[in-house]
């Protein structure tokens, strides 16, 4: 698979290199380490950042590879399309991989990345009210599970703030009596949209059950890869496969309601993940009442846009990227969104 991605990167036009990177500490996962963020920025980014006269929308992307393989630069062509067509900054996350970092490390790293971007938006010249998530394959799974896990983090922080407020109420009274003011302000950050490319959404289905739904068995991912992915990431094997941070397709309705209102989803006709993707799409529309833009790409297998052909680009990829970016422009058009999904609460004292 790594060789395939190398050949994919050799195809014309060559994908761009990141404009710059940042290494950030992993804070949520109990497994200590670092996460690298790869930034792809518009040509005028440095000028506007110095002048401090413009804030860019940002798309935070999660690469594919079964939580086991792949790098943040695998989606450089998508990042380039986002920069060009949306005039946004794209941040691709090099989250830590299994088997050294099994479930739920990738999801926790994704939450760390979102929090970092939100907290450093001013410094990075980004608009904290115009954040979207995107991902491919396992990364598309993360584009759903990261905001769900983020919500848990926010709720825990809110409880901590409430406890601090109660414990410091007497101190606040004394400070006000002495002429001092203690200020606690909350900043709300919305996730405006999700763009998910051929996501796995239901791990309660076995690989065999998934394969039985595929219309072209000759186009399936080889069992060599899928077994490697599952044995590496799904540890221990007895874990609950319906965990919402693994299987968003079967997550409780109350959790799914916290997802962004705008969801853009692409599936592949010759993919064992097509059936669960369509079930999830239907549930998001009918039960959760989300605005879902859905495209099933006909006549292609899983990961068709990453085909390892260095001679010629895969037909149709740029057109689908353009269409997804058109929807992203609509979602990130600059109006302050009041009900777009999970909001990050940060306290400043």
C-alpha cells in the first residue's frame, strides 16, 4: 500500500508539499507522544498574516490507511483543491498509527488537533468560526468520530468550569470588594461541516458480512490489508465494536445530533463499505435531520482517487474534488453559524 501511494504521488500533476508543519503534544490520549500538523495555505497567506487583515477558513483533514498505514501528505491533492477552490487553509493531521497506538488513539489525536487549531486560530490567521473536517477511508471515519469525542471533552471541561466557579465564588466576592475584577469568558467554536470520502461507519459488521454486500468482489480491498488493519487497531479483540468513537453509524441519536448540520459524503459503487455508508446517510437524513449532500461514485472501488498509476491521473477525481469544494464554500461562506454542531468552550481567567 505504501508503494501504491508512492506511485500515486508520482502521477502528474505532482501534489504540493506542505507550506509548513507544527508538532504538538498529545494531551487527551494517555499514550504520550506528539502529533504533526501539515499546513497547506493560499499564496497570499503570509502577506495577510503579517498584515493581520484577513482570517481564513480552515479544513482539518484525516488521511486513510486503516488507522495503520498512511501519512498526512497522502491527501496533498485534496489539500491543494481545498486551498485553490475554497481559499482556505488545509491542515492534514499525522495522527499516530496502530499497532503501536490502537483504538482510540487516532480519534484522541484528532481531537487534540481540532482543539489546537481552535485555540491558536488568531495566531495562525484562521477564522475559528469557519472550521470544517474532512477525511478519507479510516480518516473519513475520524471526520465523524472526532467531533463526537470532542463533545465528551467539552462536557468534561464545562463540568470542571462549574466546579471552579463554585469553589472560587468566595474569592470572587473578596476580589470585587477590594476593587479587583476576575473575568471568565467563554469562546464558542463551531464545526461547520464534514466531508467524508468512503468512510467505514459500522464495525459491528464483520468483514465477511461487508464483503457479501460488494457488487464486484474482484474490486474489494484484499483480506491481507483488512486483516492487518483490524488486528492492529481493534485491540483488544473483545472490545465493543458498537463504540460510537469507532462505529458512528450505530451511535446513539443524542450523540449524532451534535454533529455539524452540513455533511458531504462520497461512497464508491464497488466498495464493501457502500452499504453501511448508505445506511448511515439515510439515518443522518431521516432520524438526525442533517443536511446531507451524498454522491455514490459509479464504477469505482474503495480509494479510487488514490489509484497507483504514475502515467495518468484517475478520471473524475478532480471533478469530484471540485464539487466537494463547492459545497465547502457554501458551508464556510463567512456567516457566523449559530447551530452548526459541537462548540468548544474555553475559559480565560
